[in-house]
C-alpha cells in the first residue's frame, strides 16, 4: 500500500511538472489580459528544441536554453501580432499551433528521427532521499521539478508584492487607466507574453527530456490547453495553480494506473480520455473565477 | 460605388498578399533547411494542378475542407469559436461508417440519406456538448472543443479495435467494417478518386449562404454574433441561438467526415483525416467566412494538401512543411494591420521630404 501511494505520488509529480511550469507563466500573461492558446505550439517547439540542443551539445542544460529561447521567440511573435497589430489572440494562437505542428514534424524528420538524447539528470536531496521506500521515489528529481515548486512562491511574491506584479494585474483590469498614469501597457503585455513563452518552452522540454529522453511528434497532446484550463481552475493565482496542476497530474497518474488493471487494458481508449474529460469537468465547475481580468483577450488601442 | 470597388479589391488583395508573403517565407525556410525551394514549389504545383489527375486529387482534398470551413463559419457568425471541427468530423465519420455497414434492408438512396443523417447527428452531438457546457456553465468553448477532439480520436481508436465496430475480416488492419456498396458515392471522373461528395460540399455552401443571409433564424444568429446585447434587447435568445449554431456547425463537420467515408475510403481507419478539421478553420479564416471566399480558399488549401504529398515524393521536403505555410497564411490574413504597419514604418524610414510627397494625408 505504501509503495503504491509513493509510486502514485511520484507519477503525479512527474506529469504535473510541465503543466505547473507552463501554467505559472500563463498566470502572468493571462493576468495582463492575454489569452494565448498558442501555448500548445510553444510547448511542442520547446520539446523539440530541447532535444535538438541536447543532441548537439550533449548537454541537457543547452537543451533547456534552446527551449527557452525558442519559447521567447515565439512569444515575441505572438506579442507582435496581438499587441502591436491587435489581431485576434485566438486566431494568432491557433495559427501558432498549426505552424509549430508543421515546424516540429519537419525538423524532427530532418534532425532527430526518434534518436535518444541526454535527458535531465536527477538530483537527490541529501538526507530525505535516504528514507526507505519513499525517499528514492519522492526526493530524487530533475532540477526542473524543484524549480517548478520554487517558482510557485516566487511568482506569488512577484505578482502580489512587487510593483511590476501590480502593473501586470492592472493592465489586465483597466489598460486605459494604466496608460493615463504612465504605465506602458504594450511593454507590460510584451513582457508577460515573452515570459510565458519562456516558461512554456521550458515546460515542453520537460516532456521530451524529463519524462522521456526523445522527441515524439505531437507529444504535447493537448498539454498546452490543459495548462490554460489549470490557470482557470487555479483562479489565476500561483498557489491555487499548484493545487490545480497536481490534481491534473493525479488524473494522469490515475490513467496510467488504470491502464495496468485488466479492465483498463480492455478499455484503454476510455482510460486515455480521462485527462481530457477531467479538464472539461474542471472548466465547467470553475469557469467563472473572481480573478479573471476584466479586459481578458481585449486588444488595447492607444488613441 | 467607387468605395465598394475599393472594398472588393481590399477583400481580395489582402488574402492574396498574405499567401504571397507566406509562400516567400516558406521558400526561405525550405532553402534554409537545405532543399531546393524552386523544385519543391514546382512539384507542389504539379501535384495540385499539373494534370487532370492531380487536379481531381486537389478537389478530393477540398471536399472535406469546405465542410469544416462552413462549420467554423456558422459558429463564428453566431459569435462562437469552434475549434472542434476535427473531432466533430471524426464522430460524424464513426456514426456514418457504423450505419453504412449495416441496415442493408434499406433501398440504396434511402440508405445513403440515412448514413448522411447519422453523420450529421454524430457531429452535431459533439458540437452540442461544447455548446451546452458553454451556455450552462460558461466553460470556454476554445478549450472544451479541443478536449472533445482528443476524446473523439480515442473513440475512433476504440471503434477500429473493438467488436462490433471493427472489421472482423481475418488479418485486417485495425479499421471499422467497410460500408456496403449501395451507399458508396459514384466517381465523377473515371480513373480518378473524385467523387460526388464535392457536389454535397457545394450544396452545403449554398445552404449556408441561404440560411445565414436569407432566413430570419440566420439573421438572428448574425445579430447575436455581432452584438449579443442588441440581440437580447430585441428579444432574441442568446443561448438557443448559440446551441443551434454550434450543433449545426458540428453537424456540417460531421457530414464532411461521413462523405469522406462513403466517397473515398469505405474502411474507416485512424488518421483518415488529413488535418481536415484544423485546415478547414484556416480555409474559413482566409475566405473571411464568406461563401465564395470559402470555395476559393478551399480549393487553394486542397491544392496545398494534394501538392504537399507530391512535394514530399519529388523534392523530399516533408509534407508537414505545408502546415508551416498554412499557419503563416492565416496569421497574415487576419493581420491586415501588418501590411499597413510595415507601410507606415517603411515610410518613416524614408527621408522626410520623400515621405511627405508620397502620402496623401
């Protein structure tokens, strides 16, 4: 029983990590009034670029840098089209997904083709990892997992206790008022989107190099949209986003657990539906959140 | 009159400009990854329009795209974003393939109608779920439709591997039972795969036009889509209109799926859809959700799909590179400001006197 619980918790953490990293980035861009459904594509690109970097330099660190740089670049493109040109965020995000799907498949066939790359190494916490049974499974993770957990209080602090966090939240609520008191709405939104892009790229690289050690076409499989749902579910706030991503991670872990039971094998497709169904259910129960910015998805026009 | 002409030239000029810019950027990308872009585009063009066979292949690809583009447009006109055409197309195909392989007692014509109706219902149900969740709980259809896509893929994966849906022929690959000969659509051109489904797609566009612009219900939907408050104020029900719109949208996408089954591939397999749902959205966006626009851009995207296969064969450029071009086309097509922006900054870069002389303001 103990071993079962430990394994389940470990699987939960493993699947929750990319969701958490991407969702923490999205908290900032969503709060600034941007809905980026292109997150899926950015994560996919991050997954691919991470593998390419890791393959070229035989270092997962370079892979992470590649993934973040790609995420920043795609974020910048998204920001240019939606903030500067005021195009529809939904359409630009959607085309970003198509673009990334094409780009990753093309580059994958050209460069990777399922080759194994250096994955993120694990680091054990001294002391805690010595605990029998639970220790090795729960206190021995790639650095990104620790980073994701540390990023939760950090982003909470930035969002609620610093000047810049206040500005980000304000531009999402009332951009016009911000503009009149001298806050540069465009700059804040650009910054939030690029930061979210970096986090999404990093999250993607964890899928290819943390959970596996190779790139598989379309491997994100809706993870970007789930991260968006996690942000809604988590009421646009880092602490609750952590809870939400752990719940989503648990549903994924439950899926893998059920797939090992006799019933699960016979109905594997229905088990695979589980994370998607849970995303929909979560959205239904928590669609109207108090922290949703008033000017979500509304482009700002400076007259 | 004159301003109308300007309007027309703008509504054609911007999409054409987007395509050109996307194709040029695509060529740069293809060259950058080490292929011969000119040869790639030549084989793409030949694969799409080179001879009667390739052109009919283009139209075969166009057929489902028109259905999914109409699907996106119906929902869009009512203010909803339907990103779920891919899943609705899958559900329509599953429903249609299931009844198409059974009920042989029905006379041929009636059986076809029954199969089409079931395809429509399959897609409509899938759309209705997203619509109902939006109206009842306020769940954003952007995410629910995408999630429903993945659920539909799993349903198909289930249907092709499990009795009584799967084909039980010994040694058959995972696929659903083939539809009976009586419901298969006739081929329009001998020795090609071009089937009667193209006409159904044209009919769908005509019905879309008549419904949206010539009926009261269509007018209501457009009012609700443009300004929900105005609609509510004049006594229109936002919820009912939205539910109807997304169900119709789902149904039309479902028709696209079932038409592909009875026209093209009697065995429904996983991956039967060449990204039709998502490319259909691109078709609608490039065509501005206008009936004529949908037809023209449908042929264009069909050509990209058909030509992409040839491009991969001849020039070895992966057909997925087409998606890169598709993505760029949509983003440019909805960003008219882009060309104005670069026009403006371009002018700013010029010496002041020259810029002043050119501008008419």
